[in-house]
C-alpha cells in the first residue's frame, strides 16, 4: 500500500496569508476610489490591483522559496564537509541533537 503524505504546511500558510492580504488591499483601494464617484474607475482600479497583487505575491513566494533552497543546499554542503573533516565532533553534535528530543544516547547509537 502506498503511503500518502499531507500537503506541505508552508503552501497552506502562504495561501492563507495571500488570501487575507489579497482581500484587504483591494477592499481598501476600492473604498478609496469609490469616493471619486465613478464605478468604472472603481472596477478598473480594483481589478488592476488584484492582478498586480497576485503577481507580486507570487514572485515574492517564488523568491523566498529559491532563497530557502539555496540556504538548505549551502548548509548541506557545509555539514558534509564538516563530517569528512571532523567526524567525531559531528557525531557528537548529532547525538546532542537527537538526545534533546528525549531518547538516551544508547537509543540513538547506530
């Protein structure tokens, strides 16, 4: 039986934040534009902000994801190098990290 995994929590978080922000700014803009009295201007301005906001948030999320991946890749290379150069210290570091979650040293030993 194939194991099923849940959706990435970060994706859901980004959706909720984007949805909330995507409602707030267009509402404020259309409220401000409505004072000018032109319904065509309100609709046009609201749609323009909606599309530009979606593009902006999409690009922001994309750039943040790329940056996170670059950071992860850099840390992975650094840790591999440290493991080769000083394996005893890295092994001890791994023991400390795992033991902080509760199991004893004998439980996390290979």
